[in-house]
């Protein structure tokens, strides 16, 4: 029965795709692409800006159509518009040169059925540093497909980036996938982005120690890299520039002569090797079907050294190496699983790096949602994606659904405001140990100042003197929609209004409406006055839920 069911799904997909492809010649669709827009870089899908409200499936979920069947409605109920899903090399090319795209086709059919887009994650040569998703015929032939090695010549379950055979075999499979997407999806654009490889980096060594890698390490640093360094000398990451400068800004010398001996240079070499490999895979895929592409990074815990984390991945101190090695990669993106979300997120906020958060987790749905509001408003993020949403509890799925529902209503406003001075975010910073700084924050939009607080004044009856932290998560955004008009959304905050400048003007609340947008039209629900706004003093953004308000202010002496 399982074989028959699989055949039916594949046959259904083939029939659907045949009909889509039949009209492709008559249509000239606009490819999904990244475009500059009023100070931000945004993702455009079918010619319109698009905000990814995503979720990345657990590693194995997408390998089974039957396993996924009850998951699709859950994803839709969480108001996701995009799902990040693996494309498994081992399933796509189980026999060398013979491709089976049924596992991808079924995902596309179901995404269309649930009115969603997909981001495909190529689980090719590497996934979380290791080579566990390569086909069995690759795994069983280490002579043809050599592994990275330790200093004592022990082979690791990691394909060596120095092998032309490894690279060309990966490119052959990846370009076959991209050609298949072009054939079946170039009209509908269900797939809007692709990630070549996954969390690239070396573990437990800082670099490959195979004979081929050692020879490359002892050879001159490639001119492709040193030319990039010369061109960008004044804007290089400080640690890289300092290492290069301390050795005389050499060119034409080997890695140690150019950057110094030690584990830091080992990591630079590994970033170049695996970045160059990944960049060539991406470039070959784009030559076939030019979807936007990004790579993701596993981040560094405090005190860890290269090899104790995935050495050489697209980390902030290695940005210049990756930019030189992989120009076909559009974005370097962080996988954010640490409590100090904002601290790490800010390190990826660069003018040359469109912003996408493909994975996040190890936090409550409310905390992740508050981070999403902050990222969209503060960092001009094109998308946000909690990891493994299908395994969230029913209660957590409900919280994520509520926050994504509000964000989906606001998406046109967010997209129109990103990159401008009309949008701002509020979110308490959190340290790696989870300590939260609930100090008040000040935001200026137009001629108004928003005093955002995350604590409640203590009840008078208790005699307490210190403010009491609001429970739950805290975070949100403010968008200016008119001279005196604003949209505020989020959770767990109190907003008090003032005016800018040194005059004696006072900001007053003309009205606060709680409501929602329906197909872009504001539908008011409750007018909040009296006790609801502390007799005209403040906007209360309740804790424990994600709310949406339209606020109209006025100022007077």
C-alpha cells in the first residue's frame, strides 16, 4: 500500500506539473529576487515585496509524504506563508546519475494546496558540518569521494572541500535539482529561495588536515582572496585586517606567512575552502535557475574555539572570507538559538547583507515572536523562521499563530516602512545567561517620543517602591502612518507619549483603537479610553498576547 500511495502522489505531481509547464512558454514571469527598496533590501515574489513568516521543518519530517500529511494544516493554522524544507541528496539521487524528485514534487504540490511558498534547503555535501545526507554510493567510496582528516590521518564523516570529485558530483546533483525546479515551478514560483549546503564548518578540527588540504594550506593564498582584501582593505572585519596587517599585508605568500600561525588562520583557511566550494555550488545552480540563495551559520558559545564550534562557517568575523569565496551567495544568515538574540542578530546587520533569520528556537513561542517583531522593524528582515514548529505544543502553536496572524495583517505596512524613519522596534536586550534588561526605552518618530516601559508600577496598597516586571515576553514595533497617526503591535509593554524638542508641548491621546486589518482595510474593534488607557496617559500593550492598535495623538501647551 505504501508503494502504491507513493506512486499516486508522484503521478499526481507529474500531472499537475505537466499542466503548469504547458503554459510556461506563453508566460514571462518575474523571478523571485532581492531588490533595494527605500533603504532596505527586500524579497520580491511575482513582482511584489514579500515578508517570510516561516517555519523550518525538523530535519526528517519532509522525507515522508504521509508523515507530513497532518502537519500541513498545522502550519497553515499558524499563519505561516513559507515553509523551509530539506531537499535530501540521498533521496534525490539514490543511484548515481538517476534522479528521483518525488520527495520534492510532493512538497511543492502540498505547499500550493495550502497557499504557501517554500525555501529549499540543499542537504548536499554538508549538513551541520557532517556529510550524513550524501547518497550511499558516495559514502561507500572514500577513494573517489575523499573525507576530511584529523592530524593523525583519521578520516572524518565530512567530505573534503579540497576534492574536485566531491565538488563536481555535488554540483551535478544540485544543478539537476535547479533544472527540475525551472521545469515545474518557473510560472508559479512556489519555491522562492534556496540554501546550498547547511551550517557549513569543520568539527572537531579547525581545518581539514588531509594531504590535499595541507598542500593547499602551504601554497600561496589564492589571488581571488588577496585581491578582495586589497580592494576592501579599509572596511575589513577588524580581526582579519589586523592579522593581515601584522604580517605586512602580504600577497603571494602561504596562509601562515600571510595571516600568522595558529588556530585563527586554520579557521580562515577552512572558511575559504568550504566557502569557495559552497559558492561554486550556488553559482552553478543559479546559472540554471537564478533563485536567491543564502547560507546559514551555527553560532559560537562563549569561550569556544574553532573546531569546538563549526569552524569556518559564515560567521561575522569571517564575512570577508565568505564574500570573496562565494559571491553567488546573496545572504549570510544566523541560526539564532541563544538567549542573547539581539546581540548576535546585530552582528549580521550589514549594508551588504540582506537580512534573513532562517532558524531560531530554544525559546518560548512568545519570546520567538517578540524577536520576530524586533527583527522586521529594527533590522529590515525579509523573513523569520522558528525551527521545528510541527513539534511545538498546542499552546505554543496557538501563541505563534496569534503573533503571525498580526504580522501577516501588518505585512504591507512593514514592507512599506522598512528602511525608512517611519518604523521602530522595542525589545529588552537579553544576555547569554538569560538576564533581561527591562530598562525603559525611548523611540522618536516624527515629532513624538515614545517612552516604552516593561514594568508596572507597584500597587499603592502594598507599600512597595519598585516597579514590578510585566510577566511573559516583551517586544513589538511602532509604524508611523501619518503626522499624528501610528500603528503599534506587540506584547508586554506600556507606551507613554511625549513630544520632541525643548518646548512645553504635551502629547495627548486623541484615540486608541484596538482592531485588525482585513485584506488591507482597518477594521476597528474596541475604542480604548478611561481605565483602558489610564485616563488618557498611556497605551497598554497587554502581556500574554499579541495585540494591534491604531493610535492618534495631538500636542498642545
